[in-house]
C-alpha cells in the first residue's frame, strides 16, 4: 500500500525546494502599454505626427464648413435639421467605435439620473447651436459666417456674468470692444447680407458660448466630469432624438426624399456620408490637437481657422467681398487675440 503524500511531503522530496526553501522569486511587473510603446519607437517623429494632426484639424474644420455650404446652398439639399441629425448619428456611431473598440480614451459611464439630465440639457443647447449654424450657411457666405462666429468670446463673457456672476478684469472687457466693432463693420459692408441668416448665425454663436458656460457649471464635480470624447458619445444620440421630431415636422419626410434623389444621383450618398464623417473628425481632431499640444494651441488655431476658412471659401465659391468687410473681419480676429491674451494675464498664465 502506497503512503499518500501531502504537499509538504512532496515539497520536501524535491531537492530544488530543499536547497532554496526560503528563496523569494522576483517576478518583474508586466510593463504598461505606455512602456511597451516606448520600447518600440514609432516610425513617425513626434514633430511630423503633430503637424499631421494639426493639418487634419484644419482639413476637418474647414472641410465640414465648405461641404455644408455646398450641400445647403449650391447642391440644393435644403434640409439643415436633417443634415445636423445625420451629423449627430455619425458622431454617436464613430464615438462608440473609437472608445469601445479602439480605446482612444477610457470609457466612462453615466452614474446617476441627475448626470443624465445635465447631459440632456447640454444636448439641447448643442442641437440649437449646430442647427442654427448649418441653417445660416444657406443664406450667408462662409466668410461672413466665420466673422460672426469669431464673436464667441463676447457671448461667453456675457453668459458667464449673467449665469455665474463671474466678472472679468477691465482689460478683458475692453478687448471685447474690437470684437463687436469688427462685426458691425463687416455686417454693414457685406454684399450678401441676409437678415434671417445673420440672426440664426448669431444664435448659433450665442448657443456655442452658452454650452461652454453651462457645461462648466453643470459637470463640476469629479464624479460627473466626462472626457470630451465620452461626452460626445452621450450627447450625440440624445441630440439626434431631439432633432427627429423637428425635422419630421418642419422638413417633412426627408429620408424618403433623399432615397428618391439618390436613385437619380448617387453622388448625394457620397456627399452625405463624407459630410457626416468629417463632422465627427472635427471632434476627434479637437481632442488629438489638445492631447499632442495644449488647449492654448487649440485656441490659437481656432483664431486662425476663421481667417483661413474665409479665404478658402472666397477662392472656391467666389462670393464678393469688400475692403470694409475684410477690415471688419480683421478687427474682430485681432479683438479675439487681444481677448485671449487678456484672459491669460488675468489668470496669471505665463506666455
């Protein structure tokens, strides 16, 4: 009969364990993804990568403006609400793929009903801003649209004061004077001025400013803060649901009209898919520019983007411009630069 051996008995019969019974095995920690990435250097230099990301940011931001203008004004696709809803659906689908499968950023969940309703409120403001912006492109040239959009800091300062009672320094408020003065000059000399287009563009600019103020107010606690890509993941489908009844009531059965139009002209499908994809790339490249440079760099690029978009649109669409209009636009952009510098000084941020 064979005696049953316990673990201790078997361990004692092994000479390797007998000679090193008190030895502690030093198992190295599993390297993180960042360390593994560093051990295999990229074939692209960081400078080239950053330049490519900035170029992509310009391409997507200006590209979506020009495509929206072409679709709504020149191609005859006069459904800005439905077009915005396609943008939201595209952002929802691409965000899900980027976060869940590509793991561009860690996935964050909504933790409470209160947080959900805050995101819903932001989605409503987001809808209003984007729909107004797209609608204005039906009536205004891109150059004038961008001139009005450059006044965002003016509305941000107003909403910050009205909603949060936040006061800026006198230097910051003085910097807003040329921002407003420039748009007044540009409006008075704009050959293709359209009152309704001007009003909805101002509404879009104000909505964009309101969203930034409200977002900073609502999602303040650490438990409720969301990364910009996760926030887009939740806002986009909510925005699409908000827009659905409006597009059905105001624009009719656009989906059926679009399908019917695509049978005779398949190019419309390419335009809509491309337009919706670039709309998502605007948000993705915003994140990538901030990640690889800084939020300040993104702000500087934004100031320059309006001027670049205006020049490119004039070259492509040949809309008439006046010397006074260009001067007004230049004054507004300079005001935005002065505002940014004044904000940095008031916060004590080094140059």
